C-alpha cells in the first residue's frame, strides 16, 4: 500500500499546487477512491480549506454559498454525483444562474472493472450537457494548471458551471 501511495503522489501534488496557485480557498468534497490522492493532499497540506460533505447536493450548496461571497471554491466528487445532485444543480443553474467549478473523477470509462461503475460514464456527458456545463477532460496532471485557469475564466463569466473531468488513471501516471 505504501508503494502505491508514493506512486500516486506526484500528480496529486501537481493538481493541488495548481489549485493553490489559482487561489482556490475551499474544496468541498465527497471523497471517492479515484480522487483520494488529491483529497489527501488538500486535507493534509492545509493550504486550501477542506470541507467534507455527506451528499453531493450538500457540496453544491456549500460551494455555491462560498462563491456568492466571492470566495473561490471547487466541488470535488465522482461523476455519479451529477445524478445524485441533479435537482440541486438544475435549480441553481437553470433557475437562479448560480454556478460552481467542479473537479470530477470519472468512474466507468472503458475498462472499468466494476459492473456498477460503468453507467456512471454513460450518463456523465449527457448530464453535463443537459445542465449546461462547460467542461474539459484532464488526461495528464501536467495539463491541469492551464485547464483550471480556463475553467476559472469561464466560471467568472457567470454563464455556466465548469467541470474538469479527471481521467481515471491520472493518479497512476
């Protein structure tokens, strides 16, 4: 287990450093196994305030409140969270024009070994499109810095939420 953790450390550190550089103040998270290396960095390094929620819709609500006070925050969750938080996201996006920045781990991509995970990828893109997200896929941690800067620029236009979708293997590279 220790060797696996060390192997996964570098991309998580790169992504964490990008969040700090971008002045992200809060990360509102519903932890999942794919993004655990990043969440561990956020929690342990104390450069970004870590808020752990019990449901994805709670993450959305907390982050929205922070962003309304001009406190930059991100929501971290698995792609299944889009379905779980759909009502909250739809109400905020479509009814009230309240948006967030999301970092979403992508469960269920081609090669997923868990039968229950495969539908997560199948429904993710249609949900993102339906809820009027602007999004990009992050395949390499080295690309995260630039993609985060773009996501923040889009978010600051206050026309939609933005999402960076993390490749399921990003922390294995």
